[in-house]
C-alpha cells in the first residue's frame, strides 16, 4: 500500500464548509476564502453524476466522485432518509453542490466499487516513469537538515539504512500529529518547551503544535432487522448523511453532520448494528496540543485534543443527541431497526474490534443469539454492548446527558490545525498564506507545508 489516509479511509469525498474557508481568510490566511479554493475542488475531481454543473464540479481531475442514489440504498438507509424527510429536512441530490441543510447520498471517491486513493489517482504509470520522481518506500524520516536557517533536506532510514535527501525546497507533510513533532525536534516551536527538552531553538514559534482540533463525535446505535441489512448490491455501509444547523452559540449554518452507517464493524455483530454518527462539523474548541515527550525521533509525541473545551460544542452535541433520539422514534426508522441505544467507543468495543480468530468466533456466536428472541437480544445488548445509559435516561436528565457526552465523545480521526496559517502579525501562525513557514521571513522561502483543516475533496484522511 502506498499513501496516507486515502489508502485506508472510508472514501468519503466531503468538502469543507464555505464558511470555514471564509473564516480562514478573515483570520489572516489571505487567498483561502471559499471563492478562491473552489476552483481547486473542481480541478481535483472527475465528477461522475453531475458533469454539467460547472459552477461546483470538474470533470478532468484524477479523483472520481460519485454517489449511490436512493433507489439502490439498503432498507436501513431508505428508512433513515424517510425519517429525515419526516423531520422536515430537504433531500439534496448533490452533497457538494450548493451548501445548505438537508440529507443526501454520501459522496465518495470510488469507481466501480474500487478505491481511488491519492496514490492511485495521481501516481499513474506515466507519472511513475518520470526521471524527476523517486518514490522511497519503507522510509522513516529521522530529522530535517539545515544549513544555517535554511532547510536543505532530510535524513531518513530507508530499508534500515541511513540515507540523506537534499533539495532546494522541502515539503513537510506528515499529518497534524507528526508535522509539529518533526518541527519541534528541529528546534522550531515554543522556546520554553524546546529548552525543557534540551533542544536548540532555531525559531521561537509559539503556534507549532498548538490549537490541535478534531470533530467531537457521539453515536446512537440500533439493532438492524434482517431485511434492512447490507446485501450483495453494494459494499458501501455509508449511503446517506444529514447536514443541519444547530443555531447555537453563533455557529454558522450547516455546523452539524450525521452519517448513517448500515454496518458498524468488520465482524458478524457489526453486520447487525446500525449507527447514526453525529459530529460537530465546525468546532469551537481550539485548546488541543501536540508536544514532545522525548527529543528522540522514534518517540511518539504527547497528543491532547481537549474535545469539548468550548461549552458551545457540548451544547451542540446535546442538541444533536436529542435529534437522533427523535429520529429513532420515527415509524420509518422503527420499521428497519429496534433496540436503539447510546453508543460509545468503549474498551469493550475496542477489544472486540480487533481482527483475530477469537473475535471472529465470538461475534459469530453472538450474532446468531442476537437474531433470536427479542428478550434475549435485549439482555445481550445491555450486558455486552451498552454502557448502562438508555436513550430515555439521558433525555430525562440534562446532567446525565452531559456526563454521557463528555465520557463518550471521541474524535473522528480528522486531526488538524496544529500548524496554522495566518498573517505575519499573528503570533500563533506557523505558515503564511502560501503555506511557507513564517518563522524565517527575510531568509527566503525555504520550506513549505501543505495544510488541511477541513475535509477536502480527496477522501477524508486518518492521520498517519
């Protein structure tokens, strides 16, 4: 496998919100407003379903973008869509068209049921044969090389051998976790933190590793009735999703997102459990950080997301939970699921999610029992899957609902913002609007960093 998150993720071609990009520009990232970035969204994609919509889509890009429309949805997805409609939400054929509230077919970067990662899309045979391209796999970067204040290359282990790469321009793109870690080891970051670790300070940049963000997420799960489960017609477990507005705390329109999953895990029980995954599309919590625990290049950094540090995020998650509860009470959804419950990524779920023979056998047995009598299924769900709270318990007690969300909320592997772009006068900015580091203005444009704060049209990435 070659590539980062687009080689392993869910293949969702979900664009960021226009208001996010406009906010970037307002906060100093000149040229990153929605009108300026939209041409690049069009350029990257090969739109399969709406090729005539030139305002929002392109047809010449390397990444195919398509949808599975309602007539081919599972019965579970159809039931969820009807529940959305009953709640007053509009059906939008194109998620990446005009940005407004509604439910839609989940847009994907997938062609003929085959993944198209960034590597598959861009590293075609002709590109791989270029004389000016070398792809070095089995490679781990040890450190950035400097001559004075200029980065001139990296040292790396290639198949276990020390190797040096030099260049006029070095692009550091290691995800929102390891990019700041690599910069910190190179002496670029908050001076006090670097000195505490005995690292010589090359550039005192307070923002390196700071304001790390992710989307806080919770879920409501339910038992899928046999006729509503996935079948041979599609391999996609996410067929529809909902974008809606909370109206809380000055949040922009479309600040909330819910994905409908007709399958929750790789194993037999996962085939029987549906989920509505709720997350804050635009978070206000900006207190996360990446710090070094050890200056050694193999040492993993300390990562603190500090989800829900801004109470507005908590209040919007509570609002979203109430909406999910309402949707699960709708007859259209009750026709395809039963036994809805608040879900969390607990230790029990993590353990059973490990891919091994033991879990394959255990979940196979459990799945047969879950398809048995209603009373037995309810008992098994309460004992082995649920964490004690019921939906009615949480709806009846605000404090209990808050405690559940604080306990259950996790990120969705969309780590971002730890090396923010901004104006030269912004003390927390690490890079300017051209993604060149502001640390050495006056020393020449010596290093560039590719940033992504919100989901891009290339599939949403899990940090590597």
